[in-house]
C-alpha cells in the first residue's frame, strides 16, 4: 500500500497520525542507505555511522511534525545527517582532546583499520584523499560527487551561495587529483 506514495503523501500520513509508524518506516526504508553513506563518508567507521544514523532518524521522527516541506524530504534528512555527523566529530575531538590538525590523522587511522583496506586500490586512495580536505570542502565534494546533488539544493542544505559551493568543489577536486597522483 505504501509503495505508490510519494514524500508529500508520506509526510501527510505521518502528521495526521493515520499511519504514523508505517509512513515513517517507509521513509526510513527509502532513505536509510543514502543517509548511511553520507554519514559514513564523514565519520569513516561503520559502527560510528550506525550510531549517528540512529540519532538522525530519532531526530527525524521528533521533527517531522514541524517539517515545513519548503525543502525536499531528502534534503531535510541530509541536513540532519550532516549536523549529526559534525556534532559527532566535534564530540570525538573533545573526548579524545584531538586538535583540529589531528582530526585528519584520527580519521585516517579509522579508515586504515577498516577491513579490506588497501591503500594501493584507487577507491581507498580516493577515500584517503577526501580525508585530507578541510571539513567544508569534504562535505561539498561528497554531496556533489557521491550524491550528485545539484548546487541549488546544496545551497539550501549548507546555507552557502552556489558560487562558493562551485569554488569549494573545484578546489576539492584539484586537491584530490594532486593527492591521488602523488601517493
């Protein structure tokens, strides 16, 4: 029954209370994989990504009644996921007394600890290169490259101008190319 619905109808069902849990379960099914990978690319570790994703969907459940639908549901979930990922990384920095300079090393350590890690494989080189980027550039690159998110939508999500996003993406690509070529 829930298959033929779109985001707008799911949100309406959730808000009306008619089929609140079924509507939310469908939202989770539709978006959990994309949300997971967005988080995973930011926090690196699978276990950490699972924890953050759980928080994202708890916040989504609690906030969906107030969702104004001036953005797409997907964009709204991504904004929550981005904020939760950044909060998680900040907590990690504080908990481990990691300075901003050591964040890249900390994330790199986590990436190297992942099973199947092989720094000679292109996919892992790309991941290592992405970790070298400043946080904002990393986020812009991931949304554009992996999610193929249009700059206009990204602009709403990150509250940044399209021009600034294009510049960030361009700089990120140059840094990644340089890293991959030299490692």
